[in-house]
């Protein structure tokens, strides 16, 4: 039987500013960063010392940078200190995020974060490169600032300044991990053609080639910034690319894109899955080979003919496919486990005894979303595995690339104003009353109510993530 085209993913950029409590906490916290430093102009890049060694797995033996802005937000929540020392990704989701000019709403720029990493004695820092022209063509919650044709501005005003900072020899002791443009290449495979739920915006980005051009430019420049730089490309998640009709086409597109960069596949150290998403790391009961009364779980409404039911098996299989298409055998995978724990009292402890296929799957699965295509501020989600290096074969690390507590998008339309200066931030998938579309099987959105715009602090979600953490806090 023909496999199905999956739903699109979701998304969410970084926080824009700090609450008053967080700002106070920064002043007395673990790393002090002055306003002058945070807003300082970028210093000229220096030549990268030849002695810096590019290692196979940058996470191995590294001390990861802990973003003091996120730490302050977490510490302001009751019980938040239990996780506030965990390393999270820093999202460079606009040109202003690079230098944090006065009045921009950003508190620390890229150089300020790297300076803070030096002050912590960190040897690894994680940044999400996230500002492609026509960004997030299949979702509205975090649409970017650059129009579909503004590729030149992306290159000269966004990638080039990031490269200038990251290539400064001052930061040679830090392994700089760059996550390259989430939700971009996968959208070209699944949401730019004749599939259910395809969008005109994604068709535009496929036609003009600027997703591919931008990523090739980013890989070329960032890889050349120094041997302490590590680039990982976003690879969606199993409930997006796990169908056999998307698996190989996606890997093929990733390969052709990387081969077109200056330096080719050597510019890519690996890939990341489940970024800012909720797909369970493992499904102990609903494995892809399971059957109910002789019927494969692939035929259930939840699995819907996908070849995978969880992130770990998908990431490992996808890595094998990527290597077969020309990527180096040393590439490693990252899995974002910041919100895919699904613990708490609703977590199944054994397989169902039902003899009905859909009932069995729904009662046995760890992932409790109404549909695997749901992506915005999911109700019932919990913190997943804590960040760790080399947790499984082919996996460089489990990471918290999405800072827990940052919203995916607003649950209601917010007019342009002080709390929403761009006039963006709303997607129907963030509305808890929304009954769905073709990309999520016309299911309920599963979103939490009263959520703020993407990147803003969402206290209720943070508390729920702690309560439903697995492993438990």
C-alpha cells in the first residue's frame, strides 16, 4: 500500500527579552554580562590557530555553555532550580539577535554569549541558525523577518556577521555547534508539491531555491570559520520524514545541498532531529514490528503507515541512509529531548490488553498527543532525557536545543503592539480549540491555552514540563 505524506512540523524561535525577575537574577547569578559587552560591536576576526583540533564528536568530554538568561527564567519558577543548570540552545532568529542593539528587545548578542561561555569555562556552545528568507513556509507562529527573495541580505547581514564573530581566535577554545535552519529543507520535500496541506509559500521557496542557496552559503562560511566550528543540519522528526515516500527524498535533498557547499559534505558534522518538537525518544510498547490480532501497528490511525514510531530508531536509520548517499561515516546525530519525556501519571507502564488495533496503540503509546503532527505547546508534555554525550549508537548527544519554557506560538491572535511588535506569532495549531487540517489528520491541536507569542516565557508550560518529566526530576 502507498505510504502517507506526513504532517508538517511546528516551530519556535528564541526569547526576545527578560522578565524583571530574570534581569535581577542575571545581575547576581552565575555569569555577569555587562550591557556594554552585550551590545558591543563585533571585533575584527582573527586568524584561527592551526592547533585547534576538529574532533569527531564535539560533545564528548565537553563542558556545555549554560545560557544565563534561560537560567534566570527557570530559577524564577518554583522548582526550576532543579534544571536551571542544564545547557540549552541559543536561537539566533533575527539579524538583531547577533549584536543585540539597544532597543531591539534582545539582551545578549552572539559575542556576549561566547564571552559568557568563556567566563563559565565552557568548552562547547550551541546556536540555532534560523533566519532564512521565507522562513517557516508551512507555519505562521514564527515566520521570519526576511522576504522570500532576500537571499543577499541573509548572506551579508546575517551569516557573514555570525561568521565574523565565531571565527575570532578569542573563542578558539569553544566548540561552537551551529544548528542549521530548522524546518527548511524538510518543508521542500513534504509541503511544496501536491501533498495534502502543501502551501503556496513552500512552493515559492522550492521554486526560487533560496532555502538551498542559503543553507549552502551558511555551511560554506561557518565551516570555514575555524576548526572549532561544527555544523548540524535539521532533519525534521520521525513523524515528518519517517514515511518511505519522504525518507529517501529528504536524505537525497540533504546530500545534494551539502555537496553544493564550498567544502561539500565535509561541511556537515551531523544532523539533528526533533528540534523543538515532542516525538518520544523511544516507544517501548508500540514498536514498528508490533501487531494486534495479526494486524501491523503501521495500519493504525496513529502510526498511519509510517516506518518509525519514535525518534531514536528514526535518527539511527536516517544516519545510515545519509552515509549511503555520500556523507562521511563519522557524522553523528543529535536528538532534542527538551520536551519529549511524556512522563507523569498518564505515561503507560505496559502494553494494552485491548484487541482493537487503534485502542491498543492509543493506550500503549508514550507520546500522548492527539496526532503526531501536533507541534504547538503540547498539553501533557514533559522534560525528556537530560543532555548527555554519546548516549546511543550513532548519536552524538541528546540536547535541549529548545529551551524548556519558551512558547511555540500564541494561542490567540495578538494585535501588533508592545507585546507583539512584529504582528506575528499566531498559528491555528496553537489554538486549543482548533480541530485541525490535512497536515495533522484533522485532529485536535493538543495545544495549551493562554500561550504567549513564540519565544516568550510560558510559565504554565514550564511547570507542566517539570511535572511530567521523564526521567522524573
